[in-house]
C-alpha cells in the first residue's frame, strides 16, 4: 500500500470525520471571516473551525465536563439577571436551552476534540454557540442570528474561557470524586470482610519474597482495606481544594467587563445547583494562573492507583500455582485462561486492575506536566489536564465495583496450604532469640533449610525448650505478635 493511502486508512480508523450535514450549509461570520456551517447544527462558526483544526483523537468531552460548563452558563445568566445587563426574554431562552442540555439533549452537538486550542477556547465557544442557537430557536429566530442572541455577548457575558474552563474542571472533579470515594470505601470494606473471615488463618509472612515471621491471612487483607480507606480520605482532601472557584475573574482574574456583584452571585448559584459548598477564589489571579488543585486530585488518583496495583500484584502472587506457586488463595474463575492449555485459569480481574492503574499513573504524568507548564497569567494546558483526570476517574468508577464483585468477594483461602508453608518456615527460629540469642537461632534456621525439617522438630530434638515453653512460644497467640491486643 502506498504511504499516503496507508496514512489515510489509519486516520479513518481513529478519527471521526466531519459529520455529514443532513441539509444545506448556512453561512456564519466571526472575526476571521465567513464560514459555511452545517445548516442543521446547533454549533456555529467557531466550533466548526475548532472541529476541523483539531482532528486528534475523535474523542469528545466527558459528560461531566459538558454539564459543568452548562451549569456555569446557567449560573452566569441568572447572576446577570440579578445584577443587570441582559434582557429577560433572552436570558429566559438561554436558561431554557441550558436546562434542555442538562436533561441530556443535544449532546451530539458538542463536537470539539479533547485535545484542542489552549485553555479550552474551542470547547467554551462550542457550549456558547449551542446554547445561543437553541435559544434563538426557542425565540422563533433562525440559527446563526447572533445579533439577536450572541454566543459571546449574551451566553458568555461576564466570563472568559480563562475563568470558566478551570471552574468547570473543578466542578467535574468534585462530581467524580463524590462518586469514586464511596466505591473505594466499598472495596476497602470487601477486603476487611475477608480479613475478619481469615483472622485465625496462620501463614508465613514474606519480605523480599523470602520467608519471614508469621502473620495471618486476615491481617494481610485487613491492611489492604486500611490502605484503601486512607486513599479515599486523601482523594476527599484533594477534591476539597476544588471548592475555590476562578469564575468571575474573567480573562486574567481582574474581573474586566464583569458587573459588580456578579462573581459571588455566580458562585452562590453554582453551589445551589451542585450541592457543594463552593467559594469565591481568595485571589482571583492565583486561581486562574495555578491549576494545582487539579494536580492534587490527579496525584490522589495516582496514589490510589499505586496502592491498588500493589495489592493486585499481591493477589496474583498469593494465587500463583496451583501446583507450583504460593496457592494460598484462589481467585474466582471468571473465564478460561488459555486458548491452548485446557483447564488453565488466570487472575484476569487482577491483571486488568494492574493495567487500569498503570494508565492512571501515566495520566497523572500528563496532568503534572500540564500544571508545571502554566505560564505567566494563564495555564493553557487545561484541556489535556482535565481529559487525563476524568479518564482516570471514570476507569476507576467503571472497573472497581466489578473488581470487588467478580474478584475480591469470591476469593477463597486455602488454610491447609498456609499452615503447611508455616510449619516449614525457617524464620520461626526468630522466636528463639529471647532464649538462645540471634546467632544460635540463625544456626537452627540454616539447619531447617538444609535438612528440610521444621524448626519445631529441631527444637524438640535439641531440647532447647520444654513442651510447656514450646506450647507458649509457638502457639497461635505468640506467632502473630502482640500489636493487635489491647494496651499495645
């Protein structure tokens, strides 16, 4: 295949071509000139330019971002009505159009790629034009009649992309965190239930992937749950930084062209719509310049990914086998594991979780680079940052409940296998330290490994401890330490 044709074929598989108009085109004019726009489209000239300029992925904005932006437009129009500056008839039409979009209509009209003009101007104008044209229809006027309802002068009144886009980012993150935190807590509880179920299942602990002092399977799983609960708290704390909004700062945080009282009124309206205790940015310049709150949220998602990946890898190790691995637990069989080896079962749910976590870690790298490359009075990397952050949120939201249901809830422990490993564990010699010292105990451990005999057998043979002492020292209560007991 010639190179040019091959390139075109590859593009057609990944990028959505411009949607074919159902009818004719209409002409619209912006500051650069006249452009033909599909006549049936609610979007307009600036959206059409952006769509054709940024043919990158074919992926469109997440619904959370569309809804956040439309709420901002609605809150701003309501604020404008209160402080003065817009005819009531136009305002009502824009509000009604916004309500329709929030009800799920016209989502196909948001066509800008997730990678787009810096700061998100194309997406802001996409939103402005959809609402303006739908408002025109509600007023009985033709689409594109921007002298009657303007995307810039009416829908965008008192705003700039520079304050509306970071505000939408924060609202979207708050929305997703509210959904994800209970999911993580539920997964933590699932691990804790297993911990309680297996609280008496003694087994060999492992450090450096080598035998170590005993632990219970329950203690290991309870610790997994505790780690995830801490991740949930960290995400909540990071999301709280998104409560401070840049809206009303306009282009650079100076509030140019913004009427008195507009800023707090918009924030009050958004609080009413979302249920979050939002607040006006303490320094309107800082909340436009710095996207650190988004970086903090993404960082918390990365921390969650790191812990989940660690735990998932542990599960894969603990279930390795069944004949030549640890095989201390059995993960649910959810599908055949091989196209050639009959009966083979793989830990596919845990494997998928690892891949999800790797993606989230990679997404965070993109976000942090976006944060650090904010320059002077504006961070123009916001579209890439919010796409990566919402991508991370949504793959966790989608997959973690399935992982809990199809993996964690169905894990079965092999108590006998755990006990068998424990009996041959040379690190049980550690319990002899108080009686014969570290060096002498090390000799017992080496003998255990060399002769493939249990430490307990050697202790009895050498009469190191009496039977009463053996019962006390090697009993379950002493094997798992004392930190879970009261007073410690």
